C-alpha cells in the first residue's frame, strides 16, 4: 500500500513539475481591425461619401492586426438591407481585389480605375461601373447599413476587373486568414 501511495505522489509531483516547465502559448491577439476616419463604426455616413453628393468619394480606410502570411486583401462593400426590396442578394457598392499584403490603408477618393498603381484591381459595382459607388438608400424607409469587409488572404487572386462578386467570393473560399468589418448607416 505504501508503495502505491508513494508512486501516486511521485506521479502527481512529476506531472505538476512538467506543467510548470511547459512553454506558454502567447495569448491570442485581436483579429484584423478595419476602421475609417470618415465615420464611426455604426454611425451615419457623411453625405460627401454618398449619392447625395454629385461626385461621391470613397472613404479612407485603415487596418491593423494583420494576420501573419497575408499575401493580399479583398475589400467588399455592400448594402444587405436592399435585398428585400430588390429581390437580390444585396447591392454591391465596391469590390477591390489583390490589395498588396503590405498595404495598411486605402486613401480617400480612390480613382475609378480598374487597375490601381499598387496593383490592386477594382471590379464593377452593382451599377456596372468600376470603382466605388456611394450609398444611396431612398429617403422613404429606414436607414440602410453599409457593410465594408476586408479579407486578409494567403494568396493573390487570379482574377481581373471583370470578376463578379460570385467569382471573388468563390476564389477566396479556403484562403481567408482574417476579416475586419466596419458598418455605416445612410438614407437620404
């Protein structure tokens, strides 16, 4: 009996010592964070970034806490509140692919060019035009929520400016390292 008890105590002490010597894992950090200086997350989008302005401009976007091994980013802005009215998935306002993995922002007023100087590619929005399409929810009815999502990817997409939203969402499947989101509200 003494031998069994001594063995049990020895096993407990060995396990406790091994647990103390085990390497500690770094605590998980915050995920990819997307922000804009144009409006606070969940707040009203100023008119100059919307269809209320004759020439709306895209807001400046910044991101931090980029996952390791990020090769590129995809930016996707859409209005999920338009879906019930239009009988479609939702309204696509902006789609930018192959933003370099070293980038940490998109400037305000990105030009409506299919290929940007850093190699990023802007695809067509719901209106069939390349580049940013400002929010334009009608005055009648509630505010719409405009969701801007940034996906960190472990690859560069083999797609061009004619890629559809469906093409892009299919291509990023299985390659997402992180996602940041910012939402703005608007109606005329």
